[in-house]
């Protein structure tokens, strides 16, 4: 059976210190689900810190992670839309960049879904 692809889209702003742990949580949660593969799309919304530098570092370590760097601060909804244009998955999950909304909840959504699913966790 072909594995389904879960696409995580995460708008990032001032997240140089937090985005690594969010990605680690996603990797741990998805590692428990054998039926799914995943991709992570990180969208830097012109953050004034080194968020995009951290995104580049994460992309260099894992080909499942993609980074987008917006030219100016467009806001969370525009950053999400930029990420949606890059999604290849069967399931779309939107997460915040600070790990307040847990990636384990997102993996639960993937595990329970029927048909096409869009989850905002």
C-alpha cells in the first residue's frame, strides 16, 4: 500500500529559537505512523531575527523540509498561502511556529482521517 503524504505548513516569524524544536516534534510524532510520509514547509514571513538562517540549516539536514523566504512581512495568512502553493501532500496540517499547538495532535488527525483532510492544529 502506498504511503500517504502529510504536508505541514508553518508560517515563521521570530522563530529562530523555537522552529527547531517544532520540527523535532513533528519528526518524532510522524515516526510513529508507519502509513504516512511527511514534508514540512517553513515560510519565513520576513522575520527580523535569524529565522531564515535556521530554516536553511534545517533544510540542509533533511530533504523533506522546504523553506520559503518572503520579501516582506505579509502576515500569517499570506505566509500560509505561500506554503499552500508548495504542498504536495494528501493531507494538509497548519501549525504555529512556537510549538504551542502540538504536532502530536496533528499526527492524530492524520491517523483518524477519512477522505481529503485539512487540519488547523
